[in-house]
C-alpha cells in the first residue's frame, strides 16, 4: 500500500518532464476523458462541465488513495468515501 501511495504522490507532485511521470499523467488524462465522456453521454452534464467534473473526480480519487489518513482504511471504506464525495458534486 505504501508503494502505491508514494507512486500516486509522485504522479501529482513529481517532475512532469520525467518519462514515467509523463506516462502516468497521460494515463490520468485518458481516464479523465473517459469519465467526462460517461458524464456527458449519460446526460449528467454538458461537455465543458463534464470535463471539469472529471478533473474533480480524479482529484478525489488521488486524495482518497494517496492521503496518509486513509493508510489504515480498508478498500471498502475508501470506496464509500469516494462515492460520498463524488455523489455530493455530481449533477442529479
């Protein structure tokens, strides 16, 4: 778990010129694009709002998985926390 948290923190705060970091950021960008497509295609948001919400969802995921306070949380606890946070921001 600690290696995963270190990797996630490196993705957020590391040197984007470093090849592995750049690859991780590209994966993040593709994931955010996929989230935005789902939100837009399901009628949850217009395209611009879907893209913004996707970045917020990505931030929620990073913080939930990388944050020290969640170090002892179970996967189910982290999932519940992520669902609650995302549920609070998504248009109904």
